[in-house]
């Protein structure tokens, strides 16, 4: 979509592409553990100085400019597709 935009004479742009839905690190770790059946080594600590309490992209401009929509819009689907890719890569390295 971005390439089509440029080839049609559109200007370059920096865009955030995402779902607009945020997840905590704890939620992501739990989703990975649930799907993979494996523990994720994690250590809980306090937030680092300067880290925002919440950081979520706003994909509105990418949606408007490119007509882009996320294909994988919930955490379970995102983790499933990532895990499938990871397993495929792992099998290729053996």
C-alpha cells in the first residue's frame, strides 16, 4: 500500500501502523506462555526513568492515507502468527 501510494505520486510519510490497542508486557508474556506451553523467562522490575506508563500507536493517519487496516487485531492472533513464524524459522535452521 505504501509503495502504491508513492508510485501514484504520494509524498513520503512516517506512519504508525498498529491496532491502536495497547497490551502490557505482562499480558504479552502470559499470551506467549499460554500459546507455546513454555515458560517465558521474565523478571518484574519497576519502570525505568523516562518510560511512559502507557505507549500505544495511533494508526489513524496510516489508515486514512493508505487505506491500511490491521489483519491481526487481537493479542492472541498476533502471538499465534508470530509463534508460527518462529517455529518455521526454527525448523529451517536445523
